[in-house]
């Protein structure tokens, strides 16, 4: 079914979103602070709005994808939102999303917060995911259109949920990046070819180890951190060894040190017999 959809924000991501909706046959109205970025989309059939107000007036469903939440509020300020669903796919914090949902409701609109788990090149491709939270009615009404951009996943009626899960997933990614950078620095310090280390050793190892984390959620939820894999004491000793090796190779272990500190803290409490999942208790 073809929908009328407006998009505010034609940066790299907003442009990819607009293109995917146009390609799926929707009637798309676009607005961007710098109007030139709308020209290519206009050539593909999008209507170009001169102001954000005009764009909001053009469609009942309005997707916003700007730099940050302050730019979203500044852009929507003073615009009547009666009968409008605002799907804000701008990355933000849970608190900002809850406040913005209330702000939109005060102006007569419904709110969906989004968290885009994709880079622009992945939009409309398999593997792209967008998390949503807030108005379930709005999600259900537009789920079909949302699916043109990426797999849509509703995560709850708390508007803060999608941004929170977005940040949680990014946190996992940054942990991976930290591990990758430290591992690469150590391999390089001994002159091992980095491309070979990455493709034939590190990446397959990281993928295999990611699979080992299944079951952790149950342990953390239950508080039963018993293990038959490797206990904290072994990991404490392993991290000690790694950090010493880094220093002997003149490489900084700085990204590993916070993890080592928390392992040391937990074992110092006499909990070295537990598995690594027990570290979650130190973060609560
Ligand atoms: P860009 O930097 O490419 O685009 C930023 C957009 O915000 C532009 O449309 C820009 O307008 C607009 N903008 C900035 N400040 C203001 C303002 N004060 N008032 C009005 N408009 C403003 O960023 P992306 O498109 O990559 O990212 C947009 C959102 O998508 C961000 O929240 C980002 O975190 C999120 N996202 C991006 C991903 C990515 O890989 N790119 C991945 C997942 C989420 P102008 O053109 O006039 O400068």
C-alpha cells in the first residue's frame, strides 16, 4: 500500500531512508536544512518541501533523521503536530526520547522512537534492522512502510526502549572494536602481517567466541554464575599475563585495563570460582 510519508533530514542516513521509501512506491516529501541535498531525491520523484512545517503538513507519517535530539526539537518547534505520527530515527538517549515523546504529545502528535542498526549502505538490504518503541498503534499502522527501510522491530511502549537498546548494541560493538584494536596492536608489535592476522586468525576467532556467549543472559538473570568453562581466577591470571605481555612489547593495554580491574575486583571478593557472567553483578 502506498503511503504519504515525509522525511526531515537528508544527511547520509535520511537520504538512504528516503530512497528506500521512494523505491517501494511511497509518496515521499522531503525537507533538509541545506535544500541542495533534496535535489537528487526530487529528480527521483520526491516532493521537496520548502520548510519543515510544509513537510509535516504534507503527510500523516513524518520520519525525522537529524544530527541529534536538540536539532530535532529546534526543527519541529512551533509546528502543529495534530494527527501526525513522528517517527524519530535520530540517535539519542532514552531520557531524551521519553521527553520528546511527551513534547510531541503536548502538540497533539504520536511518537515512535527509533534506533537504526545499520549504516546507510545497508538500508533496504537484508541485515538492516531498525528498533522502534513508543506508540504501538503507530507502529502497527505503518509497519508495512517501515519494512521498506529495514526490518522493523517493536521493542515496547516505553519510548526510551529503542534508543536504550540501540546504545546497548553499540556498546557491544565498541567492546568488539576495543578488542580488535588491542589484538591488532599486539600482533603488529611483533611484526606479524596485520591483514593475515585479521582475516585468517582474529576475525574467525571473534566470531567463534561470540557464539560462546549464548547462555550468559540466563546466568545473569538467575544469579547462578557457576561455570564449567573457565572461572574468574583463570581469567584474572590470563589478563595479568596479557597486560604484562603488552608492556614487554611496548604496547599500551589501555582498552583492556578496565576489564582487568573489574575481574580483579570480583576475585578480590573471593568469587574467583565463578564464571565471567558474575562480572555483571559488579556493574549493577
Ligand atoms: P549526517 O551528518 O550525514 O546528516 C546530518 C543531518 O542533520 C543533515 O540533514 C543536517 O542538515 C541535519 N542537521 C544537523 N544539524 C541540524 C540543525 N541544527 N537543524 C536542522 N538540521 C540539522 O548524519 P547521518 O545522516 O549519518 O545521521 C543522521 C542520524 O542518523 C544521526 O542521529 C545518526 O546517529 C543516525 N545514524 C546514522 C548512521 C550512519 O551510519 N550514518 C547509523 C545509525 C544511525 P544539513 O544537510 O543542512 O547539514
